[in-house]
C-alpha cells in the first residue's frame, strides 16, 4: 500500500491489507472534506491489526468517527470487528457507503451510518438504520438486519480535526459515544497528522482538561512495528508527523 499523499490523483485504489484486497474510490476535488485517503487512517489500520485484534469468543464492536473513504473501517472488519462506520451525509453518500457496498460481500461485518457531530448526543438515535445523528432527519428508518449499536469496545478517529472549530464537536461526540458505551469502558484511538501544532495541542489539552479523558501517546516504535508487521516499507519522510493517542474517559 502506497502512502496516501502519493495516490491523491488516483480515483480508484486497490489497497492490500494483509490477505485482504480492498477496492476503494476517492475524490480529491475539494468539494467535500473527507473524501480522499489520508495517512492517519493507513497507520491506524496497521496499529489495530498488531495491538487491537478482536477478542475471541465474543462480539467485538468498533465505532469509527469520520470514516472518510472507509479504509480503517474496512480493515477492522477484515480483522473480525463488528464495525459501525460513520461520517457526515455528504461523505457517506459520495464515498463511504459505495466503498462499503463494494467490499461488503467479502467482509460483511460493517455498517454505515450518518453521525453528524453538530448534533448533540441527546438527539441521537442508534436504532435508525441510516442516521444516528443527522440535522436533516425527519423520521426513523428501520432495518431488516440487526444494527451494530452500543456498547462499543473501541472507538477510532483519524485525521478528523484540521481546524479549531472542529475540536469541540469531535470531543463532544467522543464523549457521547463513550458515555453510551460506559459499561465496556471503551478505548479511543485518535490518530492525527501534526500539520498545525496549535490545533493538535488544543485538541489534546481539551480532551484532558475539559472532557476528562486520559490521554496517552503511543510510542513511535509501536507504530513502526505495526507497519513493519504489515509489510509496509515506507521511508521515514513518507509518514513523518503522524501521531497516535490512546484515550479513555476517566
């Protein structure tokens, strides 16, 4: 798998993730954020495989916030996680739902839903088949198949805060998903590319001081090990600046 910045001009991607071959499409037209592949999602996928495999003999549920084109969600599904992949309506319709549908025959443990961070947790509906949280929803939609709902064991989000105004909505949403999953005491994996140190520092600081998460940076050696175990042979410059944090609601 090539690093994301070398494939921005590719509309179609075939991503080899261990024995799984994932077929994805992406858009890089600038119309909607989150419709192209990003490095954080790639690194987090391999970290999941090495350090967070699903536990045997139980149902393991994972919720991803800001799934984008769906690489991390699909990678987790190939590992055996029951995955709820979420994003805004525009991203879901443009890339996430089509990519999930394209691969779901081989890796069925994934569902897609709109979860808009602008909607407060008290207005969420986990039993809605197409939208947990939508500013546009007028009625609930049922499903003929069982939905992947809380409690979640693991919550993932990668490269989802790139401007200050997104910090509070993301942290409120993480807090809401953790609260509804409190019986399982879920771990949050937050991966970012440190483009703007001020935004990254405020995100991590508010997570600790305002929303009362414990925040622990994953050592770089663990990320290197995860990539190497996945057969990824990138140069250091290919993913310099990627950081991964483990968080848990205190």
